[in-house]
C-alpha cells in the first residue's frame, strides 16, 4: 500500500517568525487526528529556502518532514541564486519539489533544466516531487496527456529505477484559482501517469510511486479527491498557509481511506 503523503508548498509566503507557531499549531492538529484515525501518513512542509533552518529546528523529533521548493543542477559552483542539493541534505531537508509550474512558466525552466535538477537531487539521495500538468489552452486542445507524457519523459534520462520519487499532477489552470480538477479528471491523469510508469519502468515501480494531486485543494474537496484509487495525497499551496486548513485537508483526505 502507498502511504498517503500530504505536502505543503508555501511558495514565497510567510516570515521566518511565523514558522514555529505554524509548526506547533499543525502538530496539535495532527496529534488530535492520529489519536482519532490511527492511520499512517506522511506530512511535508516546503517553506521558502530562507526558512529551512528554522523549520528543521522546529520540527526535530516530530513527524513533520521538510522540503525545498527547488534545487540547483550541480552540487556547487558558479550558479548565482541557486540552492545546492548537497546543502539541502546537510540541513536535514530530505524533500525537494521540482518542475513546479511557477518555475516552468515564470522562470522558463524547460524539461531539460528540470532534468538537470532532478539528476542532481537524486545523486544526493534527496526525495524529489516532480510536478507535471497542462495549461488551460492545452487541456482545451485535448493535449493533456501529451503534455504530461512529455514532462514525464525526463524520468527516462534520470536514474530513478529503484529510487523513491513522487509525481505531483498539478493542472496549471487549477493552481491558485479556486477551481480544482474534479475527482474524475484527476483520476484520469493519475491513472495515465501510473500506466506510463509501468510501461517505461516496471509494474513494481508504478505500484509503489505516489502520485499527488495539486491545484486548489482545500478541506472541502480533499475527501472527494482522495477517494480516487490513484490519488495518493496532495501538494497544497494556498490552503497550506493555515495550519488548521492544512490539517483539515489531511483529516478529510484520510477519511476516504478508512
Ligand atoms: P494551490 O497551489 O493549492 O494554491 O492551488 C498548489 C501548488 O502550486 O502546488
């Protein structure tokens, strides 16, 4: 069975001083939940890179894991503004989000650039969450699967077999818009991703790889979305900024599993 994963992407939000109070509030919400549900799941918070040290200190000896929102394509060197995957490891930050649509569209990271980052992350033993997803014009033009397939294609050039990776399907039109994909729309693409992994890697790899949904996830829709067989958790932006909303997403998401 795949362990549900609830990942938060804070993007460029919150002050460093807000990290500790948030983690305390989230821990409280999750404690109440574990006592109730007794279910196993993982929680990861990706704050801005500037907040990672504080986040690590605030979550030590807790089940909350931390992640970065991107990482550089080399361990070190002349890469102004980039974040070394080696240093992420040193900081005790095991997760890294790669190929987020904001990186692809605002900072023009193409598949090749994302591949370089993915290879560097895997080399350091980080756990990548590779984001894929189509824009609204691409969906309207019937290109959803072709776009997702192209973005997944970089996996063929990365040494992922035998490693732990996570895929996040995030339709660009659903990110930050309040308009989530329907459970059926999400399932259709998740199923496509899973069968692509099976064809290009192996049935075992496809079965164990978690596929998250992202795009306007909130406590009100997490149960419906997670009732789909290939939705293994979420990558949450806006609603992850509030500890109560985020633990509500976890709680309702897990309900559909019990
Ligand atoms: P959202 O963002 O939850 O605010 O739609 C999701 C994401 O960008 O990962």
